[in-house]
C-alpha cells in the first residue's frame, strides 16, 4: 500500500490575510477602497466571462481550471476590502461559517479559532451532495453580491454597526465559498494558489533568486555562463555585430523589418534573461557553453526548440512593447500581468519555468532600458553580472 502523504498545516484566514497584505499596492492610497471593491466586482465579472467563453469555444480549458484563478483573485480583493473596513479575518471566517450553516439548515456553533479554509471546505463537503445548487444560478448569486459590494460607498459602510458589517461580509464570503464548491474546487487550494501567484508577481521584500541552472555542483566551469562579462555592440552601416573580449560572436544583425525599429540590438534581451533568470539557450549556444555533459539537458534545455521559444518570447514582447513606448514609463510592479502569465505558459516544461514572474518583469524592463540606451548611442558596452543580478550599460570610450 502506498503510504499517505502528510498534509500541510491548514491555511488559516489570518495567515492568508497577513501574506496578502504584503502585496497590497493600493495601501495608503486615497482610492484604496474603490480599487478593492471594484477589483472584486471585476474579478467576478472575469469569472463569468471565462465561463461564457468556455461554453462558446471548443479550445478552452475546463471551466474549473478557468474559474480557479479568477476566484483566487476575487478572494484577495474580498478579504482585503473586509480588512480595510475593520472586519478581522477570523470574524470574516466565523460569519461565513455561520451563514453556510444557516444555508444548509445546520445548527450554529462557535467556530474554532483561527478559522481556516479547511474548516470551510469540511462544511461544504458535508452538504454538497444534497445542496442541489445549479452552477449558473450560483454565478448569478455571486454576481449579485459583488454588485452589492460595488454599489455601497465607504461612508455607508462606516455607518454600519460592527455586527452588521461582519454579517455583511460573512454573506459575501459564503457566496464566494459556495461558488468554489460549485466548480468542485477547494477553497484552501484556491487560497494557496493565489498566495503563490501574488508572491511570484509581487514578492515585496522577499525576493529570493533560485539556484543557477548551471551551478558548480552540476556542471563544469566550461559549461557555465561567465558570471560577469561584457558584450560590446558595434553598429556598422545599419547592422550590428557583437564582441566578447575582442572576438566577434554570432551573425551580423539587421532589423529584418520594412521600417527601422532597431531590433538589430535585440540580443540585449537575451543578456537580460541571463542576468535576471540565469537562462538563455541562445547566448549559451553563441558562447559555446552548452551543457553537453548531460545529454538530456543538452538536447532539451539547450537545444533548438528552447532557442526558438526564447527568440519567440523576445520578438513577441518587443511587438507588445512598441505599443507602449518600449516600456519607458513602466514602473517595476506595473508591467501587464497577462503578458507575464503568457510567458510563463510559453516556457512550461522547461527549467526556466521555475523562475518567478517578478524575475521576468525585471529582465524585461531592464532589458528595454538598456535597449533604449543602445539605440540612443548607436551601440555601447553591456555588462552582465549574474552574482548581483544586474545589467548595465556604458557608451563606447569615444562617445561623449
């Protein structure tokens, strides 16, 4: 018999709130309340749109998979809104459990503190076989409750008595939990996935880079990226060549476009991937640093398909960036999340999939910062520092 795997400790609502608050980019903003309540409404609308799309299109994920992320984001907004209005996480969970028991005709009893998502799942599991809820009907109830939250001003909420406020949010939270059950999703799984998502996107002060993919423990030095190196970009008659320690590497690059867009400098993006992700099959091939001591790694991680994926990512991001001023005014933490999510989907199954979304954001924004400098100076020297996770630029010595 296969031994049962140990379960993690239950995720409590106070623990979820504590971790979620670290990623609240609206905190101390005068419009924090509106951002939060409309955010909850928006995520609920996104859930309805995703369900509609899955029913319309054949090539979509199952509804439960589509619903999980939307429900996770909605949870973040709902718990954050309740906290802003003075409803504690335990009060929110306790009133949610009370509302669910009322819904299922169960007798009320004191909640075990701290309230955990596992307690909510256990209550849903007890009654879901006989609750007879229709998924579409429940989505309508969730939408109605989200609209109710969006329609009440902060002044009206502040005028409510504390018991009425706790009950109001307990009802909202109960509708969210029942909706999870209608999609055969566990609230604890959704909450954990949401925490993982937001920490990958907005880590706060907890930025920890993963171990290098070509670490000393796994590969000899001649199969590793140089930990610090300079690449010189030299422009000549509309094309660009690159030099490492005076030796030209790669081919001459032009824009390969009917209009000048300076894509001939795009290899700087690959250098940014090395600095912030420790990854670039393209540059690894150019520097003759493929990890041939491990045939599987050599073929799969450093081979042609991985290179094509990397080039595809660089081109796709560049086309996106052109519509937004090459990201010149985009701050860290503000890059389009859907862009980062799509990149994550594109690298699924490869070693770089272990990198966090914030790493990709840094690689992209810093890569475009240096790209703009290369364009401005018509070349220059780019330094990659894998120890400090930095990409820096300096003009050619002859430049002013």
